[in-house]
């Protein structure tokens, strides 16, 4: 049912379609042979105009594990974008070689634009400070696996909520589930954008905004930490002033529930002390692994292999 479809933002797939991806990912997790060769002969293009480790490697690993192959670039300096080629032309070309295109760009709206020039599915792997829907699928799958379901939860988002695209996508996506309330924890300058809070109000989702991580800790079932997005700042001084506003350490973790889960899209800079990594509530490395399973589920679905 997802064959041939692009994914630009989480709302492009219905809740039922999203559930079908979770079911496939969970099957892959328990049976590593499931779908192993389902994409044999298929080619994925990975166009990364912005740095990435997890997202690009997990897409490439996913495609290889499905029996397919990939082409692409991780450094726009080595592509014709450096010669001034337009995104539309680069995408048209990639779409004529490959069966699906994954792209990341520093410009908001670029994935949507690319999808208009492509005959094959385009998957948005991050467009500037806008959206990152496959990270959201990863986050939702992790919540579902570790909390059993995606409902009746209080989810805290902490850090750079203004520029963090993973926050924007996840908040919008969670608004579709039952009885989710949100706590947005940030300095005022990095507050959650109004277009997201308006969306939550329209959908009658309960949320609060605060500066205090300590006061929020006891209420949370999920804590979603994020780094301050240096590359989207207009000046270095503001970045330096704001970068260490929140550091999750043992003292703060002691205020959290026993069944709290701590997520982070990664990379982390300073916002989670390494002393937390051994706490059973730290779920960010598990989350990275779920990212590969859900991308396998997504690729096999849009390529019509499942
Ligand atoms: C995130 C991104 O690129 O938006 N990383 C990722 O894809 N896992 C988060 C970030 O860079 O801070």
C-alpha cells in the first residue's frame, strides 16, 4: 500500500500505514532473515547535501540487508551541486538511475521540491530545520517497543526546540496518538515554533512550555534530549552562550520515574553526560538500532517488495 509513495513529513502516511511499518520492523527484529533478499536488483540513491552519520549509514545498511545496492554522495563538494547544478536537475538524474531517492539538505522544503521532479519515491532525510520523518518513525518505534504502546504518555522535549527538525516532526506525529501530553523545555530563544504549538492547539493536545528540566523530570515517561543546532545559528556567540544550557546528569536522572526512557536522535555533544549511558533508562543507542529496522521496513514498502 506504500508502493511508489514519497515521505516528506510524518503526516504523509496514515496511522494505519505507519502501524504497518512498525509491524514489519518488529518482524525483522525477531527474524533477521525476513525480507533479506526482497530488494535484490533494486538501487537506492542517497543524496546528502549536509553531514550525516546514522541516517545515511542506516539507510545504506538497510538497503544492503534487503539485498539491494546504493549509489550516492555524502559530501556535496564532490557532486555537481558544487558546479551550480540545481537540486531539480540533480534529483531528475538520480531518479533516472535509481528506484528510490533519499535526500538531506540544509534548505527547508527541498525534499518536497525534489519529489515534484522525481518519478521514483523521495524520502526526506532532513530538510533544514523543518522535518525529519524517518527519525520520527525511529522514535515512535522505540517508544512503542519500550513503553508497549504510543498512548497515555507525557513526553518532554529538551534543548534546541527551535531549530531541531526531529522535534518538529515528532511533536506533530505524536499529536495523532491518544492522550499524549508534551512538555517543551528550552531557553526562550530556542522555544518550539508557533506553527507547531498552533498545530497542537488545533488538535486539542495538552502541552506546557518551561525552562526547567529539574521541575519537569518527575512527570515524564519519555525525555527527548537534543543538541543545540550550531549550523543553524546566525552567530557563534549565541551558540556558545546557549550550548550547555541543559546537561542531563545523574542528579537529574534521580528525579525521573523508574520507567522513564531517555531518547536522543544523536549526535550528542554535551547534553547527556556519558555517566548516564549505563542507566537502564538510557535508550538512545537502542533507538539507533531501531532506526535501521524501520528504514528496512520503509524501503521494502515503497519499493513494493513486501
Ligand atoms: C538529527 C538531524 O540530523 O536532524 N540527527 C539524526 O539524523 N540522527 C539530529 C541532529 O543532528 O542533532
